[in-house]
């Protein structure tokens, strides 16, 4: 098959949830198919594009739209259209997309995120598959409920209302959809009952994230994540302000490590005797390996968290909120501990630090779950089979799949 992936960023290096998923599936689909990439690029990203050209048929970039984020947000408050459906608008991207599709059609056009699908028009000869990394309106609704800033609460609430309508329209217009968890399938099917859907979960590279012989320190607790994103910022703030003080009453030498790139000022200022903020690191594995417990204190977000799979693949005992491990087939007390209020979260961390037999049992069971269900190779095989079935259906009944409209 000829496949074109349209992305809002170059998925290299694969160091965030979004880039890891796009990179892994791009690489693995390229084993058997001709896969090209069209993405927004930033100045100085030539090396990224070169690295991606080594694994796929072609890489095409256009400049990222240069707009004021705050200005666009303010305009969206006065508009019937959401900020989510505005900020990726790009005549250059549409022009390059049209050029790439002018000759022989791509069999499959994969669009990363509903925000990007909302601003592009696609070749009607191709099967357009929306890769929903998460249901965006759910994320906006959760952020509106959790944010401390009055402006952010207002903005996210209005965005939720407007983009829910727009995202649901995209679901009805594309040829097919993939999600990162089975939980999202009935939500989409209720709105777009005739749109084929595949639940293709996030995965993990088990050759890279593997158990380590490094000694663990029972006074280190770690979380990882791209710290520029609001859900990760909120998680770190929640842990430091609401959970960590409870832990220190029992283990006064404990240190919390926040590992991830681009931490904003509100995260950097947390650094102190009991909080280490690393910023960007070349490799998160040594920080995870040395920790006594891995934590996922997420209170907002959508889709599934790759950090959970990575920690389980490294056989780390893990404590998560329900939302943090949402969409992954883990069970409390079998693969990890789940806690949704600060007291329970702190008690669960202490329990794993003190009861190493429990910690080892959970880590072993979590590792086995990941090995059986969450390898990237198996997920890519599912996606490949899904696309091939869509292609067969198109050849048999082309009117069933060519439903994408020009905006």
C-alpha cells in the first residue's frame, strides 16, 4: 500500500507520547509498505527530517503556522469556532498535501489528531484514517474541571463545548478511525455508527525499556513525561503539594524526581531538598531504574499513557490514579496500585516501598501483561490488517469509504 501520514510535528526524536506512537508505527509500517510523511517543521529540524527519511519513502515539511497562541485563544472566545480547529490552519500545508495527492492516489492517508483533520481537505480517492491519540473534547472537559486558573477554566469549558461538536463532525466525515483504547470505541460509535473503528493501543519497545540490574533507592520516587504539557504539569504540582508532604512524615529522606523535557517555571521552582527537576535528559531509563516506586498522579488527560507501559516493561512497582492508567488493561492489586485521593496515593507509595514482596509481585505481573499485549510490533500488525481490510472494502464498495468532504 501507499500510505501518507499527516502530522502536526516531525515525530523525531521519539521522546513524548505523541512522537513515540507516530514514529513507531511509521517505522513498522514502512517494513512492508511505501510510507511518506507530511508534517509541520521548525527551523533547524533538518537532522530530524534526515533521520526519518532513513526509515520511510519520503519526508515533506512546511513551516509551522506563526500565530500568537494567546491571540488565537482570545479570538476563539468571540467565535463560534474553537481554538482547536483554528491553530493548525495552514495554506502551505494544504497546498503541499494537494501536490502530493495530485498524481496517483495514496491508498491510505493517516491523519494524526482530530485538530489536524478539522483544518484539512483530503483526496476523495484515498481512504482517510483519523488516528485519535485521545478524544480531545474529553481532555478539554477534564482540564476545565481541574484547572486552578479562572481564565483556563473558562477557556477550556468553552473549547470543550465548541470542539465537541467539531470533533464529532470529523468522526462522521473520515473513512475510518483508530483509538488508543477500547474505552473510546463506544463513545465514537454512538456518534458515527457507520465509521469503522480499530482500538490500537499504545505500545512499548521492550528491547529498549527492559528490566535493569541497577540498584534501586527506596527513598526515590519518580514520574516521567513531557513537562510542557498541562496534564503533566498538573500531575507534578498535585504530587508535590498534596502527596509528598504525607510521604515525608513517614520517610523524611524521600526525594521526588520529575523527569522530562521543557518544564515551565512553575515546575522548575519546585526544585529543592525533596524535589529534583531534571529538565530534558538523554535517557529516562536510569532515573526510572533507580527509583523505588514509579508514580502516575494524572488528574487530566485522555488516551493512554505510554509512561505506564514503559515503567511496567522495566518491572517497576507503580502507583497511578484511575485516569493515569485509563485505557490500559491493568487491575488494581494485580499489576499496580490505583489511588485517587492524596491520602490513598501516599499510603500506596509507602506500602510498595515497605513491602518489597508485594512490589516485586506487581512488577512481575505488570511486565507479563505488557509482554503479551502491548508490544509495538503486534499493534502495527493490527493497524496494517485494519488498513488492508479497508482497502478491500473500498475496492468492493467504494461509496462506503469515500465520505470525506472538502471544507
